[in-house]
C-alpha cells in the first residue's frame, strides 16, 4: 500500500482481472482494445466514488523503458473497490515480449496522481490483439507449423478436377513412372527431360552416355565436334590410361608456345609446370607445332623429355637438341657439319664450328661439339682461272674435335707454294 501525504489517504490495487472486449464478435474487424478490471482501496478500505486513473506500459517489472504513451481515463466509477476500464495501448505494443502495466490514481480532479506499486504483468489474454497485426497470416502461402500440410504451400495442392489427374499412372512411392530422389538405383525405366539444367554435384551414369545420339555404343559417344577447353588459351589435358602410367593429350602455351602435344608419363599444365606420373619410368612427347613435328624422349629422373628429332617446315630434319643438321645412314648415327670459309679464315656459311688462320695457307677448323671419332672430311677450293693454276688442299691432321688444313698453289710446275685460298668443306662423322 502506498501512502499519499497530500490527501492523507493511501491507495492500493489488488487482484487484477483482464477480459477481452472483443467477445465472440466475428462479423466485424478485431480492434486492439481490451477490458481491464481491478480492485482499489483508499486508506485501507474499499474505495467508492469517482477516480482519475493513469495507465502506462513498460517492458520490465521495475525501471526499463516505457512502451507507447500514457493513457489517462478520468472520472472512473469505483464501487466497493471494483472498477472497470477499456484500454487501447496499440497492437504494436504487444509483440510477444513481457509487458507490465503501471497504474497511478487520484480522486477525480484532486491534485497529483499517486503511483501504485508494483507494476502488474500483462497476462496472455490481451495478446490476442496481436492477431490484428499478424501480417504474415494475411499473405502466407505456407503454414509454419502445420503438420497436416506437410510444409507444402496450399496453392500447390492438386484439386480433384485438375487436368494433371488425367494421367493414369499411379504417383505412388517407388513408382517407375517417375524419377526418384534417392541415391539407390531406380528400377529400369526411360525418361526424357527438356530444357536446360545444372548438376551441382557428381552425376554418375552406369550405362553408356550419348551426346547427339540416342544409340551410344561406348561409355561416351559424341556425335559432333568436341572441345577440351573453351578457347585457344584455355589449356586442359585429356588423360588416357596406359599401364603403369598414363598418356596425355594437352596444350601448354606457357611451356612450349603454340602447338598440341601427345605424351606418355608426362604433361605440362596450363601454368607450364611439368608433371611426371611415374618417376621410375622414362618420358616421351610428340609435339605438333606450326609446320613442325618434334619427337622428344628422356630417361627416368630427367625433368622432362628432350628433343631428339625435329622435322621442320622446310623439310630439314634435325637430330638431337642442337641446331645442327643431322642424318642417319645404315646402322650409324651420323652428324653433318658443313661450311664455306674465305681466304682470311672468315666463315661465310655454315654453323657448329670455328676457324683460325695462323699462317699463309694454314687453317684450323674446330667443331663446337666434337664427334665421337674423327669425321670424314672433304674440302674444295674457291678459285678463279686468272690464270688457272692447280690448288691443293691437304689434310695435315684430323681428330674428333679439329681438322688442320694446308692450301698450296702450283704457280711454277712442280714447285707448289703455300697460299691462302677460300674453300668449301663438309665433315661427316659419328655423333
């Protein structure tokens, strides 16, 4: 009970009874007002007469924040302590959280209000007003917790007069007339799906798959063109099983520039990185480039296959990784070095060798890469008939790496003299 010194009286609020003013009315729209009934004592005795009452809604029993505005009702008749009022604190004031009603009272028109404590908790009955603002119920197509609907939107149920019911096939669980959503194989039956679609996970086909054909004879049959990669810069590889390792058809511009490649136990990816599948085995590669074909091989433990044969667009055939021309004859693996040298020892044509001219008529030809044994060597002079004289080129020394020549002119019959003269040469020897 709260003492009020201004009037020398005290008020107390006892048992509160709440009742909805909505009653059983169903023909008109529901409002947010409800009937509040309480018992008021004044100075310890049941109050009688007219009183002014104030009502405020809070979110806590004490302290907290006020919800909405304060509602004042004047000249409320109290008889034997009992009063009844109609309150409308707004439907939005009751979202489902706890709410507490704070009441103040005074004799009608007499001074200030006296706060009655404690606040009274609003029980469940007034929350029925929330149905007036439950917007979801107005537009819902799914019942949130309706087991009788199985979580299916009501507008998805088939009516008895729906044209779709003309199909006589039974839509029962496990029916072969429909695709089943299951990881277990469905009984054999055909189906035809039109339109576009996406498979988000793994698609497994236990039979043959046909693209562009309805009669695939292999696991995958494509009737039409097929691409690996979507452009000339989209590098991917196609793997083919091949015993203890794999074969690959691939492109790798970063590593090999233009071309496609067929390899065994080896491929280079889009970033140019080498991949050797079985490090214990050798590797091989056939490359097809602009006007050229390359055959490359390597023993185990070598990073990648090494060019062994290059067929160029002009018909030249190169053996080995160097830029020299090679030829194979019989059972021998031969290499050819040719050149043209002027009288001063300058190289006019050819590659793979160097020339020194230490003295008149003397020339040393040194090969960039020595032969396995001294090569066969032929040289002819570049001479003019003014006057015509006999020029002799004599091989004084031949090793696997160097051939020493001496050039002479028979200016006086029977008396040859050393003379610097240009010449052609060709050396053929084992690689």
